[in-house]
């Protein structure tokens, strides 16, 4: 059995930690509880370790390490930074301020390490397939609806890839042109493109984030993405 150690380091003073560390801990707990059983089936035992730090080691606070390696070192193009943290400043009674770690990925800087980045680092570090909760007894009708513009086609292509990577037997239906526009009207959407599962809109707009597409397919929770302008002449 292969073992994988996830260690979370955070500043602790009299049983209290800062807000951003606390939120990171909650995200990490969610990931651990969600994935441990599925990864065990893949022959990997995930272990969790919480390390509480004194004030002298606050620079290490809000770190997540996978077998001793920081997740920002594992995720390609992730960058370490820091900014002012009011919560830590209150804990150490230092109104002059205290800087805490941040992680920048893409065009976003995170003070709290999000669930998606934690999952991405775990999958890459331990060379394991992400676990998605799919009800294999039920079939899904997955559709991409749009005008047929390049943005619509991109959403269709990446949705196909997401479905394949999740091992789903369903095929993605692509309705475009007049057929797609009619389908949009019938489903009650004024925005294109649309990703629909079993007749319910789960995404409007386009995202190149394949993990986000997998998540909306399995969860059924609707999100809206700002789509880039394309040749159809509008925000589709």
C-alpha cells in the first residue's frame, strides 16, 4: 500500500489561528474526507498531519505539504507571495501588521488555499486519478447549446474531454446554429454558450478550466462564466 502524507502547518496561539489559515484548514478537511476512500481503492493511503506553529515560525504558517513538498512547488506556474493579514496581527497584538503567505495561480491570488488547487496538487504529486462522485446507475444527458461560434465549439470540445477523463459512457450532444438557438430559448437561457445536464443549465459562458466543468457535471450546481468576445459579434 502506497502512503501519502498531507501536512498542514499553521500558527496557533492559545488554540486560535488566523482566519485565512482556518479557512484553508476547512478546505483541506473537505478534500481529505472526500478523497481518502476513493484513493484507498487505488492503493494509496492518504494520511493527514496538523502542525501547530509558534509565533517564531509564523513565516511557515498556512503551508500545505505533500510528502514534504509545498503545493505551490508542485502546481505548474503557481507562485508564492505574501500580504498583510489583519487576523494574525490581532492574534499577536501587533497593530503595525503581520504579513502572511499567499499563492498566485493564473490571474488570481489566494490568501486561503482553495479546494481545486489542493486537489490538483494531490493528483499531480501522487500520480493518481481525481475521484468524481458519479451515480453509475443513472445516465446523464449532457448538452452544449450555442450559436456555433468558436467559443461554443471550445466549450463543446473541453466538455467532451472532461466526460472522457471521468470515464463516463455518455456522449456530449452539441446543438448549434438555429437548432442551438431554439434549444436555448426552450431551456430559458438568454446567454450562449450553455452547458446543460438532464435539461438543467449548469454553466453559462465558457471556461477553459476542465476541472470546473467536471465539477458542475457531477454536482449539478450552476455557475456563470464570463465568455470572451468572438466572431459571432457578442459575449457568447
